[in-house]
C-alpha cells in the first residue's frame, strides 16, 4: 500500500456529482488497519467495485479505501453450504467458484460485479426478496474493522450487525463474511415470461402467482400512457433441475458461461436517449416479448445480469450521467404506486431500464431498504430538464405513503425526509456516535444526509 497517493476523481455508477478523494488499496488486514488509523481529518469510506449509483462510496477531500485487493475465498463447506471469504470478493468470483460445487449466492442484484462487503453495506436485494429477503439475512457473521483500529467479530442478530447491514460503510470496514448458500443442480434457469396490459393487470399477476416462483421481476414501460399506462413484461423463474435439461446440456450441468459484448464507447453521443428513442425502444421491447411462454432455459447471466455483458454500459447516458431512482411503498398503498407511475408517465421520463418487484418481509438492518410492498426502480438521464424538482416531489409522495428511497442508489435526496423513511435512523446515529465519535468513517452521502 503506498504511503501517500494523489487524489483522483471518484463517482458512483451513475457518473454524477464527481468529487476528489485519495485512494488507498490495502492488500492485507494490517494495511487496512493502518489506513483507517492514518486516514486523516476528512476520514475514509470503504469502496468495492463502484456499483453504488450515487455518492455512497465517495469522500470529497478524504480517503477512499479500495477493498478489492482483499479478495480471497478462505473456506467452502461444500456439505453444509457456507463460504468464508474476504469482503473484496465479487459475486462474479463466488459464482465461478461455487457453481461447479452445486451452490449459488443466496441473493444477487442486477449485476454480479459487486463485492461481498458492498452487498452487506447496501444490504442488496434481488428478484427473490419475496422468498429469501436481502443479502444480509444470509450472512452468519462478519469481521468488522472499526474506527478505533480494532477488528471485531460481529454475529447476525446483534445491534452492530443490524447497523452494519445497510449501513453504507459507516460503521466500519467489513473484512470477511461467512455466508449461507443456496443449493442448485444446474447453472441454467427455467423461465416463464408473459405480458401485462397495464399496471393493475401487472400487480394482479404478481399478487396471484409470485408464491410459485423463487425469482420474479417485471420490466415496465414508463412512457406508455392512457389505457396502457404501466404495461409490462413479467419474467419469473427458478433454478432449472437436472431433469429439465436436454441430454447435451446434462454433460456439464453446472458450467458457468458469461458472454461478453463490446464495451460502450467512452464518448457516447449526447441526447441519444431521448423520449423519442426510448419510446421506440420500449414499444419494440414490449411487442417482441411473448404473450405467454413457459419453461424457457436461460443462462444465469442472461436471467440475472443481462447488462453485465456490455462493459461500461453506464456510458450510454453521455457525460451528464444518470440518476437511478428506487422507492418502495407498502402493501395497501397501491394507490400511491399508481399515482407515481402516472406522474412519471406524464412527465415523459425517458427510462428504458425500469423494473417493478414485490418485497417480502422486512429485513433487520436498521437502514435496510426493503419493506413488504412494491418497489419501482428506474434510470433517468441526469440532464432531463426539471428532474431535480420532479424527484423531490416524488420523494415527498413516497414519504407520505410510508415508503422510502434506496440509499445505495440515491444521489440527491433532501435530508429532512430521511427520518420519516427510516424509523431506526436515531438508533443508527446513536450507535455510530458511540462507536466512531470522531466520524472516521464518512462519505459524501453521510454528509449530505447527516447520517
């Protein structure tokens, strides 16, 4: 680890609000301890592969701890289904190692290029939250480097664990984690696809049948209006059993292949993702989807991580970057969801990456995002005129409905709404003040929202 490094410009995956920070990349636990103890007055924040969309892993004027140098898989219990690994290990690497043994990660988001530490710090969720909850629910214990330079073993169910799960790296640096895994027979998915004509049709289908599937997600057309408002393509499935594979595929049923396409160009034409072009894409995407298809076999990478096949896909939004906005409202607040979808449609937000899912039981993390209900996520070009004020209005509507915005994707929310969205916020602040009175662990996000 270099004794001193020059500041570099750091952004989230949305490529908005860049700030300069000093990068430090520890390769041993001892170097991590030294980095925390010597990080300086502006503190430090741990960072993985940079897939948080907003400013959660930025630290203007301070240090950013690049944890990807700590990337060892220490032990796999192939009988009991657990893995002990460093926090800098990516979910992609875990899949490479675990799938040949018949195990899969318990939860994966829309990209496999996130680290285990980031998965816990953001308490990521996937298409299976209605069945399996978020990532931290499957973490048995972790080792946490705290602000005093000490390494603590933290078990699931303790206050420090619940503050760390979803705590956005502000309780300390996760060094290792022990994770409970999911058994699978193959590396293929059995997938059902159907079209929903509007938002009410989509919600009815999800409510009626989600219990039959481990994984469920809907792409939703947020530019459709009138009777087609909220029309969607619903995709659900589970890991394919061995006997569902054709004879040829049974020769290597756990083969994990991840096709790659050319990277998005560094200089993407500005304004390409306009309302017109995205509207055309959405129309084609909806029309090409089958009205109803069952049992299609897909690769894991195709079902879970289609965008990972295009390196640097975030460049398609141009230099201005994009905002990913994700919120959840509870069951019984479907009217709020309908109003918000109508408002987004009427505002003509050019979003071609928009998904709706149902969440199951809330997770124990004090700042964990999921609560039982409906979550909508959408990408919007940051340069869209009037976007800031429009999203502020949506924040207020979400908060009034008892919902919340996902901190791992946020880059612009006002701090006064945070307490209404996260009832355990005061507990989090109190524990953090006790554990880290000098605010050694800090970030652009924590300063902006007074976390």
